[in-house]
């Protein structure tokens, strides 16, 4: 077995406490990793978000890479060199992968180790990363606005909204392969919310992850006809006010564009770094020998 092969080992139940403690040192860029770990544990082979983790470190966790059952790669591996990323590529042998998220330089290092070219990606964007202490939340004027759970009657316009979201961003905000499936998944999510102006739906918001007292906002969308009126920020602010009352203290999000970034800044979010979203045009089957134990 090569030196690179010995760098990583698969995480087991006895490693969960140490793994979470390591990820908690990098909370803003570990929300997908932590959220999947908290909800599905390790070695869950059933749910799409069930995740396999591999760590580096014999006396403590130094770095971790992961792959969900749905084929999404995640990493928290600061200051690691090419040998580490070579091992991170080979541990995926035989798996089908669809995208990578994480700190930009770590994502790029993994992409290089996998031998991928820019042509392989449908989306590869570095987005601004924001954080908010909910004690600093600035709630806009919402006198004519209400935030509510979706109902079956919302499916029609939600399908159109998800079509618009995919067209605008190149990404699907949920697992649905179609707008109908995406609307169904969204409607069943406990955190899904619709913002209404005098009863008329104008925006939607949800959560990508929740870990203890920290949440990551995701799936925010305002249809074209309602843009420029602050509804995206208002939807997020009202959802965060809800969550604050439940004991949530911190919110994380990444902004898809400058307009969204300004909306989040107006309600109190502070720019703290960058986050990479890289999605393949088609699922990629990783070749090679799985010699990482």
C-alpha cells in the first residue's frame, strides 16, 4: 500500500464525536458535512443525503472528505497537499459523482486530482459567503407580508418558480429531476416557506442544513415580476426571526448574485469569505483502484 493510500480511512461510529468537533472548528464552510452527519450519521446507505466520510489523522482529525449517496462531494481539508488530494480522488473509485462544494482552493485541488477539465462542469462558481448573528438581524418593513408553509394548492406556481430558479442559476435547489418533483420535495420540507404580499406569493426560502443552533439558508427565489422590491431579503429575515424564537443563534448563506448579496447585507449579513459550487454536466464515474482503507 502506498503512502498516499494510508492517508485516509473511512469514518466509523466511534469517530463521530471527534469528526463533529473538527468540523465545528470550521462552522461556516462545513454546514453540508455537519448537517448530513447530524441527521444521517455515518454509513447510511439508504437516504440520498446519507454520507460516507474519510478522515486523515491517527491521533485526531486533521482533514476530511466525503461523498453523499446522491453523488455530491464535500471537503474540509485546510492546508493539505497534492498527496492528500490524490488519495481523496482514489477513495472515490467506482462511485458516480455529480458535483463538489467547499472552500474554493480545496475544491480546485480535488478537481485537479480527479483530472477534470472546465468543460466537465455545468456550473463552477465561487460565491460570497455570509454569516449573521441573529441578535444582529435587521427586520425590514413586513406589514403587508406573511410567511407560511406551502400547501398542495401551491404546486402549480412552485413548478414555474423551480423552472425559473434552474434557468437563472443552472442549479436545481432540490433533488427533483423535473420542476414537478422539485416542487414536491420543497413542499414536504419542514423548513420550506413562502412569502406572500397581501396573500399573493412573491418569494420562497428554505434551509440547506441545520446543526444545533446554526442554520444554512438555501433555496431562496423571487420570480422576475417581483424582483427589486426586497422580497428575497424579507423572506429570509422572517424565516430567521422564526428560527431565532426556536433558539437558533447563527445563520450562514452564500449569495448567487450581487442583487442577492445586497439584499442579505441589508438584513445584517456580513461577508466572511467565499464558497465554491461545482456541478458536472453529467454524472462522472470515478475510475481506478480503491486502495484507500
